[in-house]
């Protein structure tokens, strides 16, 4: 799967481009010389919301070539919370590469619904290796297999699409259901909270120590 995104070769200052509702970006990779571009902010934002970071994007440079890329990195303006810069990684279509793919959790875990446990998710993406043609924008994780508190989904148990291999360690936790706490455990937590000194107690204690030290110095 690939989608197209128009772009222009970047000219001028980055702030001026942003004022024109364009996002400055750079395209780079091991087999090309890096170059700077700008892409329409509204088109890129919509595209990113729909396809994420594991879909090949064909950058159509005005008056130039069409370049296949992946989104490598985004910079976010800390005040406006908008995308201020994009790093695109050039893709060689016949060459395997490593990429991060989002995990989408579906279904209902019986151990959570029927046994009263709490679903715990360890990761929301995994690193895989594949050819660009075998990329998918997400992998579905069916949590309905979690019937007991002993059931666990690890990275190694994920059914990967054809042509894709796991890069991450196979024992990384993806999802499991934790058993509800017993009355004894809840009581122990309450007692521990009660026994722990409050902020006010600590402040009073520190104030008393300082006063004692001051009196000692005065003598």
C-alpha cells in the first residue's frame, strides 16, 4: 500500500513556509543525497491520521521525481501542538528494512470481563523487518485469547503478516490480565498508606530539626 503526497523543493525560511501552511521537511537515506522539501500542512495531517508511520508515501516533487518514503520522525511545536518539521526516510522498494508497526487491540478478554481482572498492555507497537511491498499500517491483536490470569500475549506469539519477521525480542509483554487484588492485599495497602508520614508531618519534623539546630548553634 502506498499513497501520494505533493511537495515542493524548499526555498526560503522555515517560518515563512509555516505561515503559508506548509511543513518544512527533509528526505534522506543511504542510497540518495538528502534534500529539503515542504508539504501542504492540511494534506499531510490528514494523511498521517489515516495511514500512520508504516505506510509507504510517494512524495511527488513539483517539477521533479516521485520518491518513495516512510515517515521517520515528526517535530511538534510545544506551544501550538502542530507539526513543525518532518523527517522522511527514503525507501528502496526491493530492499528489506526495519520499521515500527502499530498494534491495534480488538476483542474482549474473558479474564477481564468474567473474572474481574485488569487488562494490562505492555507495548503499542513492534519493530519488524520486511520489504516495502509487505508493509501494513497496523497489526491486530485479539485479546479474547486471554481467558485466565496465566494467559499472556508476547511479541513472539503475534501472528505476523506474510513476508514480515520480528526484530524485537520475542518475550516482550504485549498484553495480559492481572488478577483483582484480594481483601488482604487491599487492607495491607490501606495500612501502608496510613502508616506513611504525610507531607505536613515531614514539614513539621524538618522545621523542628532546624529549630533545634538553631538553638544548639546559639548556645
